[in-house]
């Protein structure tokens, strides 16, 4: 159990994770200590410096900032406008991600940009979200969307000296009933989508083509992203935040398949309860061609009310997860517990030349 729990952690606005020892030659992740950040505090120079100092103080050596929330870019993109929280700033001549990556590398911290792939939290690209698309989602069945979002992610891999790419919200987010989805479904299967959806909701086995339709398109998106990113940076680590066997088939998230096909290198299985479901994780690993590709993602944040959380105590964190942690909820007590426990010895920084040339 101790081996399984020294894997990864999510916290309110940030997440921390650690990779288990790897068996692949040349891919030693045993010393990776990762933290995720879903906030935008890092998008100013002062905020980036403050965040990186905090991360280094706590003993992390991999930083996963959310650079895409489905509402715009946090770098000067050729393919998307600014995140609406950054709109008062000039896009040209201002590069928050470029500054962050440069400073992080000098401090020995890897950066793995985090993308919420299908999530749509703005009025961006209405043509990719016509009526009938799941709420707060882009239409994953739209080939134009898949081409655009995969190009957007590859743009970051091409421009910046990053060591990894993290994919979140890699799922359909519900059934699509738009006219174009109905037409595509009928063209592919010769069946009526609304009718099959009713049958599927009664009992999934009555409409097996619907579940397969969802899985095929989401897996196709992951493959397209993987191929484009690795074309830009062949050795880059691609990870995905997933919930295998917990999400219903309507979400189309067949993540074990992504790992077996080597489209992603690491699957972060989200398990945010206080009691970690070790048995489920071990069961999943037995079904994988590369069991070490599955890493447990846990939370140092306790939900106490809707949209409200509190940091868990440092002792729980240190005792439960020998390799895990998050940022906005990172307390001084948690930092001390990590530094006195699993982070007593410093971890290595990024290898020289690991990423690509920063533009």
C-alpha cells in the first residue's frame, strides 16, 4: 500500500504528484515531485517568482500550471485570444508562460503545461459548440475543433522549453444531440441518434454503437494531440487526468487504451477522498500493458461545502502520501511535514536540453 500511495496529489488550486520508479530505460521518474496549479497567479512576473519560490521551498521539482481553462490562452498564441482574465494586457510583447518557463528552468523546476481540453468556459468559437453540444463543452465530434485544439497544444510544445504536457477534461462531457452529431451518427451507423440515446439511458447494452461512438472520437482526439505534440518534441512526457471505470461510457474516456497505445505516458487516476481506494487502482494496473504508467492522484484539500475546501493537516499528507502535493492550499504546516518526511532529500532538476528551444 505504501508503494501505491507515493504517487500523486491534488489540492484546491494546485496539485502535487510524484512518479513511482519507472522501468523504462531513460525514463526515470522516481525523483519527480509534482504540483498542479489551476490559478493564474503565475501570469505576472511577481506572481511567477513568488510561486516558484514557494514550490522550491516545499521540495517540488515539477510544476503543472493550467495554461488553458477553455476561455483563452495564457501565452501569446497565434490560434486563440488571451484568457479573458488577461485581456487588459497587450498580447504582443507580453509572454507570461515564456517568463515562467525561463525562470523555472533556472531554478531547476520542470514545467508541464496543463490543458482542460474539451472544457469551454467562455463564448470562444461558437461554431465548435452549436446547440445540442453538452453544457460548457466544445463538440468533441467536430473535426475542426479536434484539429484546432491539438494545434493549440502543439504550439506550446513547439515554442517553449517544457518537459511535459498534461491533459484534463479529456472526455465528451455528455451526449451531443446537435444536427451535425445526428447526421454523423446516422452516416456512420445507419441509426437514429436520439432513439439510440433513449435506449442507452435505459440500458447501455441496448445501444452499443452509442458508447463506441463516444469512445472512438475521444480516443481519436488523444491520438491527434499526442502525434502533433511529439512531432514537435519527440521526448516529451504526456500525461492525462482520468477516472477509469468511474466515468460512465457516455463520457468516452477509455484511458487504459490510451496508455496501451502509448499515446500518453502517464495516467493520473483522480481519487480525492480521505480514504484512498487502493484496491481499485491495483485492479486497473493489472489490466494495463505498462502498470507503472498509472499514478494515483489524491487531494490535500478537504471539501467542507460546495465550492469551499480546507487544507488537510500536514501529518495526514506526509503519512498517507509519500509522494504527493497542491499549491493554493499548501500550508506552512504541510511544507514542514514534507520537508521533515518524504522530501528530506532534494530531488533532481530538469535535464539540460530536455525541452525544445524557447521562442
